[in-house]
C-alpha cells in the first residue's frame, strides 16, 4: 500500500523539492499545505500516514499546528515529523517534550529524506 505524506511548509521551494523527492525516490503519494491552518484541514480530510511539519511558519507555527493536530481525535494518531533549522539544545529539549515522531533538521539532503522518514517511522522493517 502506498504511503501518504502531508508536507506543511510556508516555503514553496521546500514543498516542491520534498514533494518531488518523496514521489520519485520514495514512491509515495504527497500532498502539501502552505500554512498550519491548511495543513489541519488536509490532515482531517486525507488522513496521511505521516505529516512533515515546518516549525517556523507565519500566523500558526509548527508547534501550534502540532498541538491542534493532537487535540483532534481524527488527527491525533497521525505521526508528525518536525522540520526545523533550530538545532539549539534548548529548542531540541522543547521539541523532545512534544510527542513528535522525530525531527529532521534543515537544510536536509533531499535524496536522503525518504530514508530518514522511513527510519524514523520504522517503515524499513515492514
């Protein structure tokens, strides 16, 4: 069964690169959202297997979006991987307190992204 990925990032270039790579290399179905609000709506409507969520976004940031996903029984079970350029120890601790599936730091190597996601979620073992 093809995995479905939802990428939520306000930067068009990042969405485009991730979408292309995950489709071409991972063979996955990929949907994208340009904001936290759009991401919440798509998560409810599409029930993706995982959500890649940018931390730094205007209006509703990734942490706020993650909390809203967790508060909704429909989206609560969907694993979330944060994508962030913030790699300071304090930030990492803050992210660790959230029950995210994992963290991918930016900038990332696009071709390695499907492998990173599969490793975080244990998809290689299936």
